[in-house]
């Protein structure tokens, strides 16, 4: 009996052209390159000018379709993870589908889980594929965090950037073992007791404004390493693999100290941990697919590699996924 898996057949990424270096940030708030680099690992971040979320998503999706060697007409589902949509409603995923030229009637929706958004979205699409509801899904993580950043807050404004990443998933028949190609497992979590530790100050139902990102850095850091490691370990257990046997750990790119801490907690050598935070900063839901696509493009991640994705975001939400490329 064959087992349905969701295989990544295409990948894409996109960042805006405008770049703010740490030296640029020093002209905006009281900070400097050394302070930012040593505490976060970030050297620069990309920010939108005229573009909106659907533009970033479209470009990443277009590349994903090209690398998948399929057309938009082959897509049966679009899931877009974001906390910075074009409009409160309709879903930005619908606009992306229209720009790509998907078939009329193709379901499309946004998903809000902050920095965990891509893992959540991957989980939703994978479930629908394995249930036989769709065959080919486009999963995007895209953010324009510069629009919800308080550029007078030196503790947060240096962290965030804009960008998008995407993958195309397609149903394939496999044997149902941990040697299969595709998504081997996903596991997602949330704990609303942390609601106020990382959030925006506004919202439709409260202030009728988007507000700005606020963060209790100590609480976030205290929880992050444990949550990211837990998600990786539980996803690995479900997949029937040992964390030490993976080729790559791809954590959410929030802070170099957190990334290093997770690698050490999982007892993985540094060379197995994907890091691309320096040029991009924290791009929330975009960070994992952006890094994944970049590292596939440059040949770092290869076909057959075993990868664990792990993320934690506002709320807190967190989650992990095991994928054999």
C-alpha cells in the first residue's frame, strides 16, 4: 500500500531592493553596528518602498513555480503565512493567486501565526494533500514588517526586515517510512499565557490601527530556545528519526544567540545549522522559506537532504517539521 507524501518540487524567494545597513540604523536611532551585530547577528535588512506584501509574495511564488517547472494553472491551493497582509480582508493569498493566474475557484487563504506562520501553513497544506483534497499546493511566507515597526524604538527596529519565500508541494506516492521523500512530520503548538510578551499594539477590533511590534526581549529569549528545541525533537520523534542524523537544522532567523542556543541544546555541530540572518534580519513568517530557497539555490541544501524546520512566534506559537528534500 502506497503512502501519500507532500514533496517540495519548487522553491522561491524575494527581498525588496532597498537595504538598511546597521550604519544606516545608527542614523535613525541611538545604536551602532557593533551593538546590533554582537547581540543579534544582523548586519542589514531589506525594506519595501512602493511594494506591498502581495508583490513580494508574487515574486517568490513565480520563482517557486519556475523551479517546480509547472504553471499557475497546476496549483490547487494557496496558503500564505503573514501578519502584514495588503488589506484586512480579502486575504492577500487571493490577490497573489490572481496575479499568478491560477484557475478560478482555487482556494486561497492567509494564516496568522507570526514567526511560526510558515510551519503552520506547511502543516495545513500537507494535511490537505495527504487527505487527497488537493494535489499541488503553493505555500508562502511573506512579511512587510517595516510597516509595523516603531522606528523610534531602538530595541525592536534593528531586528526586522521584509521579504518572502515560497515552496510548491505536490502529492507523491511513497512507502510510509522515514526514508521517504517529502514532509515526514509536522507538529505545532501555542500557549496564550505569553500573549503580551510579543505582539503589536493595535488591531482592527481594539484600536482600529495596525499598531507597532512590542517585545519583552528577556521573556522571548527565555522561552525561545526551549520551544524551538522542543518542536524539533517532537517533530523528529513523530517522523521516527534521530535529531543527530539530520543534515540540516533550519531554525527561524530571529537572533544569532537563539539560533546558536538551539543548535547546542540539540547537540548539533554549528556546520549543520542554517544561518542567513545577517543580510535579512528577522522576516517573521518569511524567514524559513527565504533561507530554505536561498540555500537550495546556492547548492548548500541538496536533494535527499534531511532537514528539520523549527520556529517560534508571537503569542507564543511554535512548531517544527521534518522534510526529506
